[in-house]
């Protein structure tokens, strides 16, 4: 039985990939609509571009957190794999420490950015506060930090079925 923290991270991971997947799916519908209205109808809609950018930020920051947990991020391991085992563990610890620092930075300053821009609006979408459009920064930073903590406490999770969706391993 997995520890409670890992089970909660499983739920957050699944929610993150669903959210990121939904964002990229909606982008794939909205961008062609914008192109169609501009070039076929000759009357470009104003909302597709800002909504697509918002969805791209969700996909990027929330998807990056999920990719970190799944071990699907870009990694150049040629150097670290040639190191002796103790130095490999030290390098992994250093990477996780740097990831934690970056995650805290993005979560902290992303939250500040959201709060400071909450009173502003986007010209094309006056009903949408700018601060809401930046919400994926602190959410992605916080998710990544939680996944870094999980990796340090319970090890990497990329080998588990919940992360691999039943792929043959």
C-alpha cells in the first residue's frame, strides 16, 4: 500500500495531466476557429488568441509539473550516468534541490503577480482579470514542489502504473 502522501500526489498528478490535456485539446479547437474567422469569414474573432495563450500557459506550467513527476522532462544523463553511484546520488539531490528552489520562486512570485494584476483586464476579454490568466504559474510551481518533496521522501514515481498508464515496462 502506498503512503498517504503518494496517493494524494497520484490524484494531483492525474488532475494535472487531465487539466493540461484539456487545455491543449481546447487550444486545438480555438486556434483553427480564429484562423477560420479571420481568413475565411474575413471578420477575425478577438477572443481566440488571448484564450489560446491562457490555455498554453496552463498546458506549460501544469503539464511541466506532471512531466517532472513522470520523469518525462528533458534530461541529459550522459555525464551523470558515467559518475560513480555516490556522485550520482549527490547529483540527483542537487537537481531536486534546484527544482525546489525554482518551484518556490515560481509559486511565490507567480502568486504576487496574480494578486498585483487582479484589478486589470484584457482588452479583448474585459470580464477576465489578468491575474486569473497568470494563475497557472503559482499552481504549476506548487505542484512541482509537491512532486519534488515526494521524490525526496519516497523516490521517483515514473515506474508506477498510475504514471505509465499501463505501458509495458
